[in-house]
C-alpha cells in the first residue's frame, strides 16, 4: 500500500476542511433563507376567497411579485355591495399610507440628482421659519423644529403626533427630541412636503406623476382625484360593514392622497424592488435599518410600553417603510389604514419577492396574517406590532 506524502496529506486535509466549511456555510444559508415555493395563482385565489368568507370581507385585491417580476394579480368580492359591482384589477382604490413609501422613493431620486439632502435641516430649505406657517405657530417657542431633516421625517422620528388635530387642544407640539425615537407621524410628511414645495419650488403632484407613476406605467394612479376614476371605483366598508363612500381628494398629501389600482401597485413595487430609477446606494438606503423600534405597538405612537420582540427582529424604520430581519433575511413592509381601508405591502429582499394587498373593507386586516403566511411562508412579519397581538 502506497504511503501518501506529507504535502499530499496536508492538501487533502485542507480541501476537505474547505469543502466542509463550504457545506456548513451553505447549510447555514439554507437555514436562514428557507426556500418557500410560491403557491399557484389558483391556490392563492381559493385561499383568499375562503378567508374573505370567514371574516365577511367585502373586497380584496392582491399582487405577488417574485424575482422583481409580477407573477399574479387578482381581485375578489365587490367594489360596491349595494349596487353589486365587482372589484376588478383596474378598480380605483385608496392607497392610504402606502403613499408615504412611494413619496419616499421620489425623494430619493431628488437625492440622487443632488437636488436634496436627507440630512440637511429642513429649516435651511424653508424660505421662512416653520412657525411662520399657520399650522406651526405653536412651535415658535420650541427651537427643536430646526433639527428636523428629511431622514428624521421618513424614519418617523419627528416626535410629533400623527396629525396636529389629534392633540387634545389641536395644537402641534414635540413629545420628544427629533431623531431619538420612533413615533408614527403623518404630520412630519406634511413638513417635508412643505420644504420641497416652498424651498425647491417643486410641484409634488407633478413630481410623483413624472418620477413614479409615469416611470412604471401606472396609468390609473394619481395624487389627486380624477373624474375618469368614477367609472370603476371602490367604496369602503368599516369594521361593522357600514358603508363609507370613496373620498374625492382635492389636495396633494404626501402622507396619503394616492388613488390607485392593484395592477398599478404591482407595477410600482416590482419596479421599486428592482431598484429602477435609483442608484444602488439610495435603493439600499430605502430599506436600511435607520431608527430602531422598541415600542410594543405602532399605535398609539406615544404609548411608553416596549416589547423585546422588536429589537430581537431588528425592527427599525427605513425610509417610509419598516424593516426587519425575517427567516429569509432583510424584509420590509408598509401598511395603509383608515376606518374603511386596510392595505399591506410585505417584501423580502431575498428573491425580490413581495405581496401587495389592498382592501376596501378594513375587516381584511383580520385575514392578512394567514393570507401572507400562505403566499410567503413564515415571513417573521411582526403582526403584533402592526395590528396588535390579536389582529
């Protein structure tokens, strides 16, 4: 029997060790990024209808994106129960706060072009002090408004209430120092919009149309009401299934005035997932963990309770979205809600996969955890934070 030379044994041992290391690395990767095969479109449709029937959800539309491409778009139920009108893929629906994430994407384009800086104080863009604008007069004696930046606004770190009119005296005030803590605030988006309009002279409606909607072929999406929307429009249904007519929004609101369709939302998030229109740096910045979240729930914003599950997930604010580390790695989401609207977007960077759900029935939020698990598998989505422990 021939004896191996020492060098041969050394090389053999090295390559065996290397092979073992590679195998272990691949095993770890598989454990961290488990493969979940998407169900067929027919299976998704059947599950959606079944869950809707269980919770008496009037209308729901969804889109599935995989590898940055749209693979399934569907609509179920009714856009108007009283007139027995079906909800369709091109039915106009209210996007609610999904607007915030689309607006953030537009802002990052301005950053890429050197027109705007995420970390420059908004005070330096405004032609006059913030408190000189009527809504913000109560801040005249609080210099903290000078610390506000676009990043702090998009991270929901302003320290302001969601909207000033939700304060008991309907006067705006800081509840903590800007940039120190997450607290959902649509009011901050109004301030950022003001800085872009007053400081840069931008028309936000035109910017969103040209930079976002036209880019992705979103022909039935707008920041303002359009008369042609009326022909195929979803009205809303509250938790008790009472009727809520669609609001014809006449003002551009970065915090939530976008009307859209599920077909257009599919185009939007597929394009954003691919990073179209952004530099690699800005695309990464969109979902970077910017401001850690320790709160027990998203609402109410000023609830002092904390929850260790948030830090354990790496739960944090990105720019207009919420990011976390799920079983498949970096994931992010954005909800949109009012009394008769329940929307949810969940995306996973691995596989460039997203599930978009729009509903004209707020009861749909009761089925989103099950529906998302069916489509995406175990995502690690912090439903307890978004909707409370018992959605």
